[in-house]
């Protein structure tokens, strides 16, 4: 009887290992692009942008403004009017990531 159980247990052990191989690896979990993540944590409180489901009313509605990339980078970096400068808070690469994501995701 024991000899018959050994192959069955071996197959079950291998099958269980194969099923659990991908569990918890996060390989299939989609992550937001860095620009979106940064926008959500730094900009969404003030600005409206449909792609981020942001409905801020302090700053302009970015879907309506559709500002060019270079201007978005300049505004986020240096600020203007009520818009604060993020030069000391964000790295240049982070500002560029936000600007690229925003300009690529204006409401059509």
C-alpha cells in the first residue's frame, strides 16, 4: 500500500509547487506609471485631470488647458501665481515624469 502512495504523493507535491510558483510574485500586478503616481501625490489635490480621476478646483483644469510639455515642466519646476514651485520638493526627473504623463493623458 505504501509503495502505491509514493508516486501519488510525488505528483501532488510537484503539482502543488507548480501552482504556487507565481503566487505573491506580483508579476501580474499592473503598476501605475511613475508620472501618474507622482501626479496623484503632488498635483491631484489642486488640479482636475480625467485620466487620474482628479477633481481638484484650486488650480486649472488640465484637460481644458492642454499645455505643452516644456511649459508644464517650467510651471511645476518654478511655479507661477498660486502654483507653488516643486524645484526643492521633486527631482528634475520626477518633474519630467509628471509633465510627460500629464501631456500624454489630456482628455480627448
